[in-house]
C-alpha cells in the first residue's frame, strides 16, 4: 500500500525538497502552501490561523479519498514557518504573536486537528532550528528561537503522548532557502563567514534537510522517537 505524507509549507525550500524526495521514493504526497502552490496534491493553508484547521482537515480527508481511496495519512511533516530577525528591545507584541502563531501554536493545533487521520503506526517530523542549541546564540533571534525551543519540547511530549506514532524533529543550521525573504540571495556576503563556521565547509541546501526528514519517516529509523536531530553540517561545532 502506498504511504502518504502531508508536508506543510511545501511551496519552496525545505518543504518543497522534502515533498519531491518523498514523491521520488514512491510516497503519495499532499502539500500545503500559503503563497506559492506546490506540485502534487496541494491545499491552501495559513498555519497561523487555527480557525481554519477543521475545514483543512476535512479537505485532507477528501483528498485522501479522492486520490488514494484512503481515510488515513501515514506521515506529517510540520515544516511551514517564518524567519528573520527581531531584536529583543524592539520586538512588538504583534511581532511576537506572529512568531508564536506560525512556529508553535499553529503546528500544535494542526497536529491535533489531523490526529484522527494519522495512521497509529505512522510518524511525525517537526522542523526546528539549530538556533536553540548551545553556542548558536545569534542576537536578534530571541523570539524565533524561543518558539523553536518550544517545538523541540513539544516533539518530546508528543512522542510520549501519541505513541506508537513516532515523533521526531530536525534542527537545520543555516540553509539556502527563501525563509527570511531570501536573505542569502540578497546578501551573499553573509555566506563566507557562515561557511567558515561550518565543519563540512559549505552552506546547507534544502535537499540536505529533506533527506534527513525522509530518513526519519522511513522504516529504517522506526526505532527512533522523541529525538531532536541537528542537520547543520556541524555548524559551530
């Protein structure tokens, strides 16, 4: 039977790479987008708006039945997010809430809404950030890293509460994506200093993280749950 995965935020970057890797490996794939439609079976979703989740879950159920004659998903990848700095001294209540709704509250309640559709033998992968790790404390990312730290902790608790569903997270380091409004394309001078602090001597690519996510969903790593795995090429090791 075809395994089916839902990947949020698959219009670009890590989400798009993950969805394509899974499709190439024979998975059925449902993707979500906010601005940029993706290939595969693609549904609109604003992960920051929890009021839309019941209708979204109904749409996922309809897509499962229409395309695969199934009522369940096997895998969920909580990838959709936002980035960019917000200095602590000037972070507004509105900016804080935007990070919270998108990076923590949204994935929390989206997972809850989709839980009735998840195969009990399936898996969830949350996309975190290496900004939560000791030694990776970049000024301006207090709000962002706080939410990603919350996602790390949520991962461990979901692994306990949702078992036998496996729940893990990946923590990408600096990765060439459109997150942060395409910062690496706009400011290429930022790349050499980052590469200089990366043990494997290059900037991360979306495929690097997508392959790690695909591996965590596979049966090869089915004895791993509750873990937060850094995927950074040894950034600031």
